C-alpha cells in the first residue's frame, strides 16, 4: 500500500511539473489592441495594430518572465462618438 501511494505521488508530481514549464509565445502580426475611452466630450473607440514580439512566462520563477513587444503606431484607427 505504501509503495502504491509513493508511486502515485511521484506520478502526480511529474504531471504537475509538466504544467510548470517555461512557456514562450510569439505575438501574431494580425494582433491588435482595442480600446474604449469615455470622456466628458463623448466616447472614443479605437485600435492599434502592427504588434510584434515575444512573451516568456515562467510560473516557477516569475522574475525570469519577460516580454518584448513593440507597436507600430502608424497602424491605428479611432472613432469619435460625440454626446
């Protein structure tokens, strides 16, 4: 019984560690940031495209996580909705 419990705990630990690996994401060129700003003069909706970059996430060592992202501000759109 003790041997089965030990083997079971080892398997669960290995499974949990597999989810704790460093994860890398490359941001797609089609990605964009959208926003909505409410002001005294009305609502402004907009988006910024031209995103690129890499996100590195390490759940076991958050201080080692990193993000290198750039925006191309020439790819923007805004729409003003007056009150």
